[in-house]
């Protein structure tokens, strides 16, 4: 049986497995929340679900980056795309 070095990417991801299990569950719950709220007779704004979903996705990317599975440039490009998203919507309306 072989053992993983203590500083390998796989061992770092295993150490964060609780977060990596909880965040996709939270993401799926946030995506189902407007449907569940409509069954209860209430409505939620779309930005609530979108903001929570993007936060969960960004947290998963940061965990993978901290473990060494992703490069930092990808995280910065994702953050820049999120920041430029409202500007792209505004330019589309012009």
C-alpha cells in the first residue's frame, strides 16, 4: 500500500473534503430555492439565488486553488469576469 505525501494536492483536497461536499449541496439547494418558495406561495428575487450560487462556486474554486489543483490566474480571471458581468449587460442594452 502506498501513502500520499503530506503536501500533495490529493491530501490537501482530502483535508478539505467537508467543504467540498457541503458547497455543492448548498449550491443545489440555492438553485432549487425559488422553486421551493413558489410551492409555498412566496417568491424570491432572482439575484438572491444567483448571488448565493456564484458565492458557492467561487468558494469551491478558491478551495481547489488553495489545494494546488488550480492556478491562481484562473481564479483571478473568474473574479474579473464576475466583476465585468454587469458592465457586459449594460453594454448589451446600449
